[in-house]
């Protein structure tokens, strides 16, 4: 599943993180570590809320998100390939890390298309998006929800 949520300004950060923790609280696998930084920080949140030119984070990202195992009790999936294509023909393959996070600071020109490939099972976005902020749409409880390869 491809997902993320939010990590905005100080008051927005608390709200977004609390919402993410609350969404994971009912899971037996509620082992999401919300306090770590770096490549494993805040799986399932909207990374680009902070990682933009105008954001609080030092590292500026063009696209980021988290690949999850399923829609109901998500666990991060390591080793999924997230393919991104932009409007000028650039394509990138990103591989999810041990908590399911993937990200790039390579410049991308919207609209973007994306697909998640997990061991040959592929889920591709039906429509392009104007943002590389995967968690802005693919969040717990959202109308779009998480993306599961093969669904």
C-alpha cells in the first residue's frame, strides 16, 4: 500500500501524528515508531508537509510516501518498488525501506503517475496527480485509502 499523512507546522504536526497513531492504535502490529528521524521517520504520514521548500525540514523532497501491507492493519513493507513518471518523461524507481518509506529529492514535473510493484504484483494509479505527496490522498481513513498491489 502506498500511503502517507501529515507533518506540518507545530500545531499541525501534533494533530497529524496523533491521527496516524490513533489509526494504528487498533492494530496488533502497532509498532510504528513515531519518534525516529531520518529515512525511517513517521511512516504513513504526509512527508511533504515538512519536506518542501517552504517547510520546516532541511531536506527538500519531490515525492515521498509509505508502502503498507494492507488497508486494515498496516505494517510497512520493505523492498517494494515505487515507479514514478513525470510529465517530461523522467521515470524513477524508488525502493521502500525497512519501515516502508520511500522518497526522492530528484526534481519531478507534474502531473505524475505512480505504480507500486511488490514481487511482481502491481497497482498503478488510474489518474495522474499534481503532487508527489502520496500521503496527502493515500491516508488512513481517507476516501482513497491505502493502495494495495494487486487490488
